[in-house]
């Protein structure tokens, strides 16, 4: 089983749609969770961190379910500029050589069309 | 402007040749990382360094070598022992290398072995 798994998509949605991405992780000791965005042939950039209580940043909402080892990202009112690959990222538990190490999912491709 | 630079952007190499990828940061970050990304896959950690003159192997270190003689610089050498070196290479840095730290990525180097 992969450490971090995402539905690769692609997701094709019209402008204004709401779209949700899911991610599962296998290491129950994982401490920190993030969503990164990667545009075509560019470097990943942090979109948002994911907190246990859930967090929202404008049109983006991230949620974490530790019991189910599941992370989600919801995008409301999709814009053309939201088209990108969204990477789910998990850090290992603290201590040992895994300290600070990020594990990336393979990414979910989103295309928003007019 | 603070940031991470990688050079060159595109690199072509003949089989059997070693090649060194440059990564420089002026963010005063202690930790630096090298990742490799293949099409349709997430990023995989090659090496990381949490402090000058110290570095650790990541998940796929075979065929690669690094050095960390200066805080600002973390060059990666792809040796002829790396069996499938064609990939997108990304360098990143973070303040201290803790799991909660945001990692900032450079623009990447696309290496093609001919």
C-alpha cells in the first residue's frame, strides 16, 4: 500500500463548480498535512496546511480525519486559474531519520473549463 | 528577492556521464532537500540536509551524491550509476527541517539522458 494515495483524476469541471479531492495516508503516526498546488512543468507551491479542526482559506476548505487517516480538499466556485495538479503531502512522525520528511501523493489533476 | 534558484533549467547528458545540478537559496534556511519527479508520480526524496556539513539519504539515494559545504548551497550529482536518471529534479528548503515547516521549492531542472 502506498504511504499517500490520491485519486489521480483527471477531474474536468465547469467554471463555478464545486470539486472535492480525497487523500488517504497509511502511517498513523503522521504529524502534519498539507495541500500543494503544481502548475504544468512548474514547481509545487504550498496551497494550505491541514489542521485537525479543519481550515478554510477563501474558496478552499481542507479537512483532516485522523481516525480514518483521510484528508480532503474542497474547492468552491472553481475558476479557470484553479486548473493544476493538487498534491497531498504528509509528514512522518517526529524523531529518527524521518523527522521533517514529506511524503507526496501522486497528485490529482484538475481542469476547469469555461 | 529571497528565493531558491536551480540551474540549469534543462540539461542533456549522454549515458555514462556524471552531471551536477545546482541549488542555491538566500532564505537563510537550515534545511535543504532534493526530490525527483517522474510523470504521473509524486515527488520522491533523494537526499536531505538539516545543517551544514551533514546530509542524509532519502528514499531513492542510489546513484546520487550531494554535498553541503555552505548553508546556501546543496548541489546534487547524478552519477552514471543511476539507472534511469531522466526526470524533473526539484530542490527545496525549509527553516529548520521540522515536519511542520513549509518547504519552498526551486523552479526545477529537467534532466534528459540521451
